[in-house]
C-alpha cells in the first residue's frame, strides 16, 4: 500500500469517494459503542464474583491483632491491608496508608491540603502568586483536571518511550521554586502504555528541587496490570530510590484496586515516607474517623497476599489481551505503511495511544461519534484539553466485547483514513 | 439524702474518708472500661450480620435503571440509595447526594471547598480576614475540630432544651457577615440529646444572614436513632422549612448509616437545594469518579425502604435502651438530691450529658481514668476543648456491656462525689 502523501490528487479523490461510501454503510449499522474510558468489561467483573462471597454473616471480622473491622477505629488502614498494598508496591507497610475507594480522591485531597495547609511546614500554595505542575504529555485527563481546578499552571513535558523528557524535568524542577509537582503514571502510562526506564526513575530520585515542597505525584495505577505473564514491563521502586538519593520525602505514590476487583468498590492507598505520612495524618484525623475496613478485610481475605493479587491480574489479562491484540491487528493491517498515523503497543495498562496527522484528531473523534463510536475526547490527554498538534487520540479497548471492538476499530481506521485524505486534499 | 452544700465541714470530711476508701476498692478491681465514644457495641453489630449476606456472588448488581454497580459510573449515588436516604430525611431524592462511608468527611470537604473555592460564587473564605462559625455548646468535638483546623473562629452559643439560643443566633447571623456557618445536631443533640423544637427550626429557616454564603450545617446524625418506639422526638424538616421561608439554599443536611449498619462501612449523604448540589457536583466530579455503589446497593437491598431502616433501628434501640436506662438509674439513685450534678435523659442518640459543679469536670474525668474508666475528655464538648465552667462531661453508654456499664457508672458517680466534696471542702 502506498503512503497517502504519495497519492496524486486524483487518487485521493477516488479514495475519498470509496471511503465515504464505506462510512455511509457503517453509519447505517447504527453502532452504539464506547471506547472512551478505561472501564473493565462485564466479563472481567463476572470472572471475579467469588470476591463477593469472601465475607458473609459467618465470617470473623477481626484483624489479626483483634480489631473488629465492623466498628470504628484504625484511621490509616488495617495492618494486613497496608502490608498487602506495600508488598504489591514493593515498599514497607509502614510507608502505606489505605484510604477509601479511589486513588483519585487521595490525589485531589493531597493537592487540596497543600493549597490550604502547605506541605510539611512550607507556605500554603493558596498564598503563593504562582504554583506550577509539570505534566508529561500525552497524559491522564483526570490528573490535569485536578490541577486545573486549583488554578495551578500546567507545563507540558513531552513523553518518550523511557518516560518524560528528563532534561526538561530537571531543568524546570531544579531551577523554578514555583514548580511544586509532576503528574506521573510510571508504568504502562496513560495513554501510551510506556514504562519509565530505570534511568528515568533514578533521575527522578536524584532531582534537586528548587522548592522544598516539590513532590512527584507517582500514580502507579497499573503496577500489576500486565497483559502478558512473560513479557511484563518492570519499574524501579521510586520510594527506595528517593531514599537512596537522599530525597526520602520527595514522592507520593498512589494506587488502587479499582481495576483489580471492582471499580468504585476497591481500596486505594498512598505510599510515602514516614515524615510525609505523619504530616498527612494530622489532617486526616480531622477529615475522617476511618475508611471502610470491612472492604479492606474483604480484599485481604480474597487475595491473601501480593502473589494472590498478581495471579488474579492474569485472569484479567486473559480477557484484556485479545482485545488489545485485536486493535493492534486492525491498526496494523489497515494503516501500516499509509503514513497517516502511528500508535503504541503497550504490554499492560488500559490504553493505546494513537497519533494522527496534525490537525486531524478532533475531526476523527467527531466522525467516529457521528457513526456511533464514542472515543475519549480529542485533546483530553493534554492539560486544558489543548493538544497543540490536535493529533493524539486515546483508545480504550477494555469495555467493549471483542466483536464490538472489531466493529469500533474498523470504524476508527475508516475515520482516520477519511480525515487524513481530507487534510491531504486541502494541502494538495 | 442531704445536698452536699448543706453538709458541715466535719460531715464532708467523714464522707470524704468513706468515698476515698470506696475509690481504693474500685481501683483494686483494675477496671478497663471505655465510655468515651459513641461506638456501637459488638452485640449491635452481631444482631445485623445478615446484612453481610445481602449481596453475594449470585446477586444481580444492577440498579433498577440497569447500571452495573460493580463498574465505574454514577457520581452522585445510585438513584435508589438517594431515594432511601431522602425518605429517611423526608426530602426528595433530587435533593440528595450519596457519598462514601463518612458524613464527617462530607462536612470536612464542604468546609475545605468553601475555603478554597467559596460558596456559589462568593469569595473563597481563605481570602477573607475572618471567618466565624457559631457552635452550640455543649456540642460535637469533631465538628469543632474541623473549624479549628481551618482557623475559623468559633463562637459559643448556649444550648437549651429547645435547641441553640435563637436570640443569639439571629443576632449574630443576621448582623455579622463573617459568620458563615453554624454546627447543629438537631435531633438528639450530641451530647445532651435535645431535639430542636418546631419553633427553633422555623427560626433557623427564617434567618436573614448578613453573609450570602452563610449555611446551616445540619448534622442529622441521629435522625432515626430513637431509643423508644412510642416516645420518639420529632424534628421538622429543615430543607422544606428553608424553602418555605424563601431561603432554599441556606442549609446543608448531613447523615450516614454509620450507626445504622456498620461504622466505617456505611453510606453517608448530603441533602441540600438543587442549586447547592449542582455547585458542589462541579467540584466532586474532579475529586472522584464515584463512591462505592456496591455498598450503596447493599444498603438498599437490605432495608428495602425507609420503613425497613426504621424497623431495623428498633433492634438497635432494644440493645441500647437498657444501657441508657441503667446509667439513668445509677445517676438518679446515687446523685439525686445531692446538688452536685445534673444530667439529661435523652430518648435517642448516643450520649448523655452530665454537668458537674463548676471546675470539677476535668478532675472527675481524670479520677475515672486513674481507676480504669475512660470518658470523653473534659472540655471536648466545647470549641478549642475549653469548657469555660469546666463542668460538662459526655457519657457514651453504647459500647460497654450492661455489666461493664453498671461498674463504669458506679465508678463515675463515686468520682463525681469525691471531686465535689474536695471542691466544697476547699470552699468551706
């Protein structure tokens, strides 16, 4: 197949006619498909229904230390849940607080607390003229939404296959005291599925921030969300790397079981240095009496240990893997060599990142929507929803059934072709 | 029995010797009892274990409208949970958002949001020189802790049997624009167990606040927490009263099932006008994707409706009532006529309020602790933990067994007597 840019105007016009015809046929199917969010499929949830039987009226609801999980008490998570999460992250239970059902909520509250009360004795951000966050792009829209709501200035940092552009990160963090944070999804990044290299992690840990209250917001959302048993990405533990580098307090690590058990009904956690956790607990103890210990206990009893949780993730992988591969297959067979788009092929996580020709992303998403396939809004992967090249599209293959996914991806590549031809014709 | 103040010095000294002897005997028992917090007893939790069987692997996890509660979606609570809570509060489901496990967390976040973002377009509180809250006293320590953490100035307003001193509330709210809120526990108030009279509620609803962003923080924590089927207190619905009075946006009402099902594993809610909820949702949608819908569904399926929840509360009452009555009995039989203390006899809620002679509360609590009975810290029922008369003590009879409670209350009245005699001897 010839690259589109090498086609003559006549060839493009002929192609356009053909593609438009295919599009009308596709529209006639009246599809109603959703590839917009990283939502587990019903089949994944059905697969783990035994989770709902782990605690019942006949269960003992006491922790190993004898605390009744049905009653008030224990603000920072039952010890066995802190250990379970600690083992998954590769850190000590002493470095973990287990919260409620959403890591996003922990991140939001962490930023809110910094705004109102400051970070470990530093000036509250709301009293500063300017607060900045670095945002590796493309990235996670809900991260950017938090910093946007608080009026924090967001600075784009380009992603590479090894993680964010560390020259730029070092330059900005080490010289600008207004830079208070950076949003990271270090493993199977959202949306590209890149995992930060060891060198990247070490360079993060070795930062010399101009701001004492600079923190790395390390959202390890996909820590055990591998698609393959054999070819897993590996990620260095940022907490111990920061310790080794003499920056023990520089990182907050977040995770949850939203895509391990049930979204919304999982448990979420923060891992950080003892000094960070002690500071945060002073505020937590006013904000809440404690989180849902029964659900924490349910998780501990179900998985038993980190190995149990990892084994469980392979059952999710068995369902997710064919979906990712189906998308890869359609993209490859339909777009390879055309020069109108490139995409990532992650080995884990929940997303595939697609880069269209410049100025085409919005139109592609719109065209898909018109024919019944909902994608994540174009621009969503950038702060302020502004993709400067209007090129990046996030594909979320998890929710549709494989059959739906094939239809949705077929439509997607068709729209990519149509919008690309339009662009080339305009420029011709 | 003669009032202590009418005893001669000699009589007091004889009495003191006798009481001290009793105290030494009590200490020798090495009690370890806790009357400090409003914590349900294990027997209450054991009584409702069938709650844990309501959802299991074979259950259907869909809402009536077909939403899968196991997955992401629905930020503001599943409709049937909003209806259940609405029916309990006597308001429309449209006026309800169901959150996570703790109403305290909702209250904290409501204050935090007002600090950072303001209330419906008004200036964020963090930008104001002074923000004040009215605090009916004695009151709930965790309310006061929130406003203290945010540096909000707290003004004591005396409680009466009909609720807060409304002359003072009207005077302050209607003239001082720095007054942004008032903490209320309107039914079975913490700690006195008083329920606001209809006139009080109507006067609340008819306030003409100097501050547009003044809100009543109506913590209806004990809305269905009656001890008696027949002689329940009744409380007017503040939401509709505010509407009728032309102040629809003036109130936030909070509640939870922490003392209905399991503390920490219940559901919590906010009820308010649509305008308030719409404003709040703009921030919520950034803070979280949603709360635990499986647990919301569990509550709906277990109780079916508000009547089911009220019937369930009578089972709690059957366990709690004898405990309250045991305390009343000991107080009455041991202290009546002595003139060294007065107490409330609530028909619901979780507490009994005791007023000792001035300057005696701290010493009584300390003396109890020394002999192994932990009470809520003296002063806790006042802002800044400062009871100006050092007189109020909160008794929480729910957690100990009846036998323990008898021992604990016996010790309590003994300590009241000892400390009172000391005081009278000093003054003699």
